C-alpha cells in the first residue's frame, strides 16, 4: 500500500511540474522576506510554485521522504557488505569490518536526521555563520602538512585510522544555508544582481580555492551547481547567471589543464583503452563489471570486480558493483530511488511554507541529485572520474552523516509545508 501511494504521489507531482509550463500568469514583486508567496521570482519559477501547489496532507512528503532515505541507506549497507568483503577480510581479518563501521555511521546519521527533522528550519539561519567559519577552519586544517590526511595524492580528510572526516561535506551544507539566507533577506534587491550575487560568489570562491588546493574538482563542481540552481530559483536574472556559469566553466578548465596528469585522468573516460593500465584502468574495470552483470547480475556477493580488480569498490565505484551483482535491474533500482528523492524534494520545495524553506529544499535536493548524477556517470563511463561518492549508498562516515542531517532538514520543511 505504501508503494502504491508513493507511485501515485510521484505521478501527481510529475504531472503538476509538466503542466505548469503551459500556464501564463506572472507573479509580480512584493511580499516580505519570509512570506509564503515567493516574491520577485522570474515568471517561470513563479508559475511553477503556484500551479503545482495542490492541497495535500502536510505529512505525505514527510512519510515518503523518510521511507526513500531509509531504503537507500539499507540498500547501501547491503552493497557495502558485499563490495568490501574481500578487501576487509584481507586487511582486517573479517569481511564484516566496513559493514560494521558503516552501520555505526548510519546510526549516528539516523540520530542527526531525527534531530534536524524536529528542529525548525527557520532557526537554522542563526547557526549559519558558525557553520561557515567552522567549515572554513576545517578546510584550512586539511591543507596543513601533518594534520590533513592524504590518500591517492589528495589531502581531503582529517582524523586517524578508521575515524576520519571529510570537511568538504560540511561545506556543502554551510553554503546552502548561506545562499538560502542571503537570497531570502535580500529578496527586495533581487533585480540588483550584484547586491545578491556578490556575497554568495565571494563565499563560494573562497571555498572553491580551498577545494581545488586539495585538489577536489568533483566537490567544486557540485558546489557550483548548487549555487547556480539556487540563484536561478531565487530569481536572479538570466544574463548574470550565464556570465557566472561561463566564468566557472573557464576556471574549472584552467585548473584542470594546468596540470597535464590531472587533465589526462579527467579525459581518460573518452577512450579508456588508450591507457588501460593507468589512467583508464578504473573506468575500464567499472564497465567490465556492468558487462558481466547483464540484466539480472551475477548474484549478490558473486561479483569479481571487488577481488582487487576495481579500486574503491565500496566507495566511489559501488554503483559498478551493483551493476555487476544485481545487473541492470539493480542499476535501474538505484536510479529509481534517486528519481523518487528528486520528485519528493521538488514537491517539498513547491509546498514550502516560506521562501527560506523553498530555497533550502532546492539546495539540498540539487546537492543529492547532482552528486548521484556525477557518480553514476563516472561509473558508466560518460563522465570523468572525480572521486565523488554515491549519496546514501557509498561507504563514508562524514558523507553519510551530513547527507542524512540535510535530509532531516528537508523532512522538517516537508513536515511544516502547506
């Protein structure tokens, strides 16, 4: 019954989003910064927000979001057990090591999600500065020799042994909070794009420089996409957004091209056979895993890629293990989970009680979706490999806890929605 209701709600949401493009009324400027009516939006966004608001029980999105997040995590735990079993047995003497570690992080993440789902999102703005400065401090610490932990040439972690954290995960949530707060407080200046974009661009630029110093191009791309989408939904005019997008693309290309090795690795996805034992190795092994899996897969736990052929099988390339062991069916299931999250996240934003909630929901939904898109694209060989994990599914402590805390914020917005 829950599944049928979920399908029904998702279908209605999709129909509402598709139909809104045919409507023509405009929304004129007006309203307070925290009013329920989204003021100063560009017409298309305004039409979307009004035409898709259908009367529904306020707990509908809450229930289904909760189900989708928990199902994704439980599925991830199962696949982590399978994907990490061989390396865990070799390194730690038990195939259950990574599973147990991830289960602990999952429990912590559930607690974080529960707390954030009960904490009114309207109060988050007062923690925004602490989140920004705290994230910046952690990012600086990562770059200090002897403090930051370097893995495979990238210094992205703090901690020791199995207890590690990745500060860049906290940066995503901090920037979302800042952008949502700024776009809400300055709603009356939304047409003065410099007044709105300048502070957000400065904060993003500072974090982008620290991210590229690690280097961490994948997270930089995710952060840039989040900011651009939030600016667009927030009502910033199209021309400055196009200019900012061009500058970001140019900057990313500059950082990638200036180091030939990094550029070769990024472009190896186009022809992994050109260097099958080095830059194209991971991409090839991932695609071989999908080919071995076929439609139904080799069977859970029966894959061969995890036997030392595919590095990072339980983290960045867990989607390839899913494709090998559960086949096309499992691959489509994962995409279906994120599609459900996308539609529920959009619906939560559309039914948000105020502008701040709408922007928060937009940022969080964009974050999860773009990260999943980049990970899946890298695994199937259509995007460069950037070391981005699959949300809720890949192994990783700080990534899981922060994404579940963000999901808790989304749940709180859904709970209070109209």
